[in-house]
């Protein structure tokens, strides 16, 4: 099985925290759709004719595409790839893009999972982040999606926001849970370069919570989602039984994936590839039949590090037998030596052949994972 990701780079405006590649206008959408079809043709053999189990439209703001444009892209995917009949087809969406007709149309095209970028149910935070929607629109769009027939809905939330109080974060989590959704992706705010938040932070215009406060918010998230029957299956992801994101799980399980569109990344078990993060260059080059991307052939060390990076973020952890089988005994010994101090401190736990981050290690996972790498 394999996965395909399509990066839709268009937004009406940039959010204050976002560093994903996007352009704050909707020019060139028609040309872009044509170029995506051309890239599909160019890269139709990248996945070696493996069945495509998941399709994911990310961005940017994929819900800016019309149903007709989504249909054109789906027809292209069916033309150039072998699509599984039980495909998981996710579309990222902004709440204010979702109306009854749009939802009915995309459902009929095969979109069966929505990932809605709500981020907060507090209007003050939405305004600060320069989101386009209100808290009420966020609630209404989820209810409308459910009424339209969507049975697999994920919402994005952000914690660690400037001046976010613990009771406000609790209200955000409870608002999401009250909507009877199937999945929550919750991310701690990172101040990224070239964002408004970065500028405001440098100018002391915003105040960020300290580590203890962020940890309290994370722990509350874990507690409330668990009480409501959600499985904490990856550091930032929580799902009801049967509703894990298959697409992201493909990434974390180290399966092949193809990324289409500017800035999209691909992986075929031996190399990483990424397209140029420039829309005009992408459109120009693809139109000429040239793929503007870079390729990095992975060394054994890099493949091992990749496995550690993705596996240790999940509830399944890293399999020591898999490490020995795929990378060799020296990698197994390296891992066992490096993990020892964390195991002794209760930051790692062992289940069969697998080493898994304990609950108290999740908030400092980056530090632990980096120490398991081979540099």
C-alpha cells in the first residue's frame, strides 16, 4: 500500500503562525490544477504501481478548490495510479468554506474524511491568529458536515498560544469533544521564522506560556481525550477506535508516499524528494514537462534515523527486532545503549520487542528521540 499527498498552496491570507508554503491569493488555480495533472503523468511510476490506500489534499487551503476542480484531480489520480476501492480520501478545510452544497458535492466525489482547521473555539485567539472564521462558524460547519453525511471528521487545535489560560484550553477541548467528532490533531504552537508571531514575539507584543503551563495544557488534553474514548496514538493525534488517520499512519510506518505540488515531499524507501517551494517556478517548469525537485539518496544511518523519528512518536514505538533485521546488529546495540538511561528514568517503557515513550516523556520527546539517532 502507498499514499499520495497533494499540496494545494492557495490561501486568501496568511495566518499569523503558519510557515507552510502558501500564496495569499487565488490566482493561477486553473493553471495549477492542469500542472498537477501533468505532474501525475510525469510521476506515475514513482510508487511502482502499488495500490494507493490514502489520498490527502493538504495546504494551504484545499477547500478553496471547487468541487469541479477536485473531480478533475480525482479523475487524474484514477487515470495514472491504482486506487484502492476502500480509499481514505481526506480534504483539509477551513470552516468558512464549508456550506451545504459544497459538502454534498465533495462527498459525492469520494471525499470521506474532513480535516477542519479550527485551531481554537475562542474568538480572541482566532482574531490573534488571523483566522478567517469565528468560533460559531467552527461549530456550525462541523454540525453541517455531519448532517451532510460525513462520518469521519478531524479537527485541528493549537495549544501554547499567547496568553492562553488553562480554563480556555479546557473549553477548547470540551467544545471539540461535544461535537462528537472522531479525531483531534492538537499541536503546540511553534514560533516559526518569517511569521507574524515571530515578529510580534521579537517585539515583545505577545507573551508565550512557560514550559510548566504548556505541559499542564498537554496533560489536560491527554486526560480529557482519554476520558472520552480517544486513543492517543501519536504525540499530536487522538482518535476514536477505528478512526486513526490511515494517511499519517502510512508516514509513521515508513511506507512509500508521493507528494504532488510545490513544496510536497515524497519517499520511496531509498530516497527523499521534494518539489521547489515556489509556485511560479513550479507552474513554469511542470508546463514544460520538467519536475523542479531535489533528491536525497538516503544512507543507512539516515534510514535508521528516519525510522526512529517516526516510530518513537507513536504508540507502537520502535521495534528492536526490526532495527536489527533492517539495519544490522550494530544499530540494535546503539539503540539499546542509548535508550538505557531513559528506560531507567521511566521515560521509556518496553512491550515485547518494542520501546515506547512513556506518558511523562511525550512532552520532551524531541530531546529523547534525537539522542537515539546516529549522528
